[in-house]
C-alpha cells in the first residue's frame, strides 16, 4: 500500500501499531497528537515491512514524525531504509530534511551505525497526585494562586464542550496578545501554528479522544485546557491558556483538570519548545521524570 492522507477515522488502522509502544511516555505516540498537525503539514501514512510509518510533508520536504513502529527490530530497520528512500524522492540531497523524529532512547539501538542521533525536545512527566494535591512548601505558590482565584471570582468549571469555538478562539487571541511582550517572529510563528493545531483538534473532537475543561467567570470564558490519553497510565495536557488578567486562573484550571483525570497516575505536560521561561514553568510543577526524544538521520547526511 502506498502512503495515504491521514483522516481522523483512520485511528483504528494504526492503534495496533501504536499499542506496541504503549509504554513510551512521549506525547507523539497517539493519534490525537499526530492529527493536529494536519493544518501545517500534509500527513500521510503507510505500512512498510509490517511497520507503521507516518510522514509529514511541507514545502521543505518530508520527514518521519515517528520511527517505524513494528514488533521486530529487523523489520523496523528495513522499514526505516524504505522510508528514507521514499523521503529522498521529495527531499533530494537536502541535508537534514529526511529524518526520524520523536525517537525514544530505548529504540535507538534498532537502527545501528547506519544512522546518527541528535537529542531534540524533552518532555516533563509529573505525578497526578502532586498536581491535584499541591501539598508541601514546593507548591505553596500554586496553592495560593488557586485560593486567590477561588476566593475572588464567581466561576464555573465545565467540560470543554460547553465552550463554543468562537469563545475558545477569542480567548486564545486574548492570551496570545498578553504573552507577546516584545516582537519575536519565532514566538509569533509558534503561537500561530499552535492556534491552527488547536482548530484541528476541535474539529476532530467528535472522533478522537480529546478531553478538556472550560473555566467561566461570570459567564465569560477565561480559561481553556485540552489533552488526550497516551496510555492507561499517562495523560497528556496539550493546551492550557487563560485570560492572564484573572489572577490564579491558570493554576486553578490546571488543578481542576488534573482532578478530573481519574485513573491516570502521570501527567505529561509536554515539552518546553526550547524556551527558558516555559522550561521554568514546567519545572515549577516538580516533574518526576524528564523524557528525552531524539532525531535520527542517515549517517552520511
């Protein structure tokens, strides 16, 4: 089968392959994560050597969003070789474009000396108990923010579906404007890309397994959060944005959302996008584990 364009209803086609790596803590190993980028990339998938392969493509070329997913190490190597041939059809000799992203450390041995490795993003895994209880001196400031919000605002916390698309996008625009303290084309680009990915998630929320919360203050949407289950143990928080003029709203909605996630022991609060201020925010929730992802390239590239 040649590569086909990804649709939300294709999720059952590759759940079998994603489940082979259900112990992986990286957020990319879920259909809910893959699909949101369809507004920025042409996403196509196929089966090579009984391995699931998903390709992202834009004007710069093709790359594998995940390494080939299959049961046998030898088959994964063969699928990687076929995948790089397919990428080369589009990329030509463009250095560094054809690659495998989101490779967990434990899978690097599958590819051997024919490839070189580079660390990419790190993701932060927190204890759900820590995030719901906020106990101890380490979380003193978070507790104070939650208490301030609860004591000073007439609020209602609801499922994310109680917020309209219009309300969600208006709040995102408010939050984005508040976050832009200076002109930064890179950051502005990330905000725009993230907004487009959010719209894809909302469009597919009836098919894919997104969960989220909406925080209303006197009837107006002031906070929004959205995520998805990675496996039976771990839930990924994909989005959280609030009207920053509501002091404590960000900490409050995050705690309430985590409280709603019964059955999960761990919360993946995603990566820091290489931004120091975002890294500090992630670290302030005292992650129990930091998971390193890798990019893999042909040795000669």
